[in-house]
């Protein structure tokens, strides 16, 4: 996955646009962003999205 693809997934999560990917791809996006940019706000948009998915699943 390229950094551009990972950042696009992050943007979709931030804007609640339901990225058309599964949780594995979301984790790959986090990994790619961390490798390329280090810890930054873009990873937290994806993490928040994953938390929202998990919360909805538990209910």
C-alpha cells in the first residue's frame, strides 16, 4: 500500500465516508502511515473508525 492510498483511507474515515475496505486493510493503512510519517493525526482517524465499528458490533 502506498502512502497516498493510506492517507486517502484516513481521509475517508475522518469524513465518515465509509471506506470500502475491511479491517485488515485499515490496519495496513495505519502501518503504512506510521512507517512513512511516524505517529500523526491521520492514524487516529482510522483508529477512531475501527473503534466505532467495534462499538457498533458489540451492541
